[in-house]
C-alpha cells in the first residue's frame, strides 16, 4: 500500500511539473540551410601564432581521425510577425544535432597542430576560431533580422565535430539553434567530403542549390 501511495505522489508531482512547464515557445523564424561539406583539415592562408606551439601553425586536424568540420550555408531566413524584436542571428549559436547529441564549440585537446604532438589548449580557443572563420566564414558574425523574408543569404560557417558520429554515413546533418526558438530545414543535399579546406586547399561551396523535390 505504501509503495502504491508513493507512485501516486510521484505521478502527481510529474503532472504538476508538466503544467508549470507550459507549451513550448513558438518559433520566431524558419532557417533554410545546406550542408555543403565535411572537411578533415583546416589550412591557413597566413599561419597563426598559438601559445601551445613554438612555431606558427599552418594547418589543424582533429586528434580523432574520424573528426571533421561540418560546413553549412544559410540559404534564407523567414522571420514571423510574432518576432517583435526580430530574430538575433549569431553564428556561435548553431549546433550539429545527431542521434540525441549536439556538437558545437571547440573542446581543448581535440586538435593537432600540423601533425605534431602539440594540441590546442583552452587559451587558444578564440584565436583558432577567429582564424577558421577568416578562412571559411561568409556573412556577418551577428545580425538582427526583422519580420520578413530574406532570400539568397549564402552565409557560410563551420561546426567542429571532434569524433566519429554513430551510424553516420555522410548524409546531410541536422542543424539546431540555441539562441531563440527557430525551425531549421535542410535542403536534402548530401555534403562533399573534402580532405582539407582553406589556405592552399580547394574551395568549398559558397551558395545554396535548390532543395531536392
């Protein structure tokens, strides 16, 4: 009997929490994107000085051989009338979502400098992110989109995936956004698999193509 009463009390508490949580906030914008490439090395046009190395670093690669940078292009943004203060686009708020996990940012000791033993530390995070953005990123770092439709943006950015993704076979990856409620829709095109981008490496797609039917 005592066990039954505890179960009833637990169910009541869960129902109360659900009531307090209320409905999910409505999306303020719909963002269409294309996953254009997975790159396994970043090269720099101008080698950069980092505290974890006694030399200027000309390229980076993941410590895990299955890690990569997922490169995306934001095709267009449609901001709803309910976004009174507009939609705040910030490239750092994007995440890769895959099988219940999210990836974003740059973990320490996840990158190798020029194939050497030297690895990135926390103090080098911002210089590395800035250098990668200089090679890959197109479009502003931040922008306010007010109500309306914004076509043909072609804002490009990269998200680091430090390890192999479970059950991933090279298909389009899902994007999520952490800043404000938004719906993100990929165009269904699979990414190119590139050994390197930036610097002396080959280019990466800079514009969206029409979505698959």
